[in-house]
């Protein structure tokens, strides 16, 4: 098992048996609306997945947590623009809070990795 992007209380991802499991990611600019926060998270995943030896086209599943399910259409539009037609399994769950009241969405992924763990940076 290998930890990637090590942090004080959690790691960005864990690689185990050829699968990368990410922590939940949120947007940095919390003044953005649902679509803007979703786009920021997708951009973060592009970088984290690359650091983990994989990419968005190898995503197996996604879990999306949102504070306002009425904005699911905004999420879907960004999601489809980001992934195209190669879509993973996904669930979207409504929650009452994601910590900061301005945080509207948090996403975590699992993706296949074709890179041997020994060549992935633990940065």
C-alpha cells in the first residue's frame, strides 16, 4: 500500500492492488457556485490522478456529496464536459453540511492505476 500526497490528518490518495482511492476533495474558491466548485474539483483530480499514476479515463467510481440536490444539473453539466462519454459508476448524495457552509460539493474517486507503486512520488 502506498500513500500519495501525504498530509497531517489525511492523504490525497492511497494506492492499493492497482487501484487509487482518493480522499474527498472540495473547491478552494468557496465563493463560486455549484458549477464553479465542481470544475475546481475536477481540475484538482486531474493533478492528483496524474500524481497517482492514472487519469480521469480510468476512474472506476465516484461518490459525490452535495448540500443542495436541486443543483445536480449544474454538477452533471461540468461532469459530462470533464469526462465526455466514458463515465464511471457514480452516486450523488445530499448532505446537510460539508463543514464550511460555503462548501457545496465534495467528491471522492477510485481509479485503476497502470503505474507500479514504486515509481509514484509520495510528495
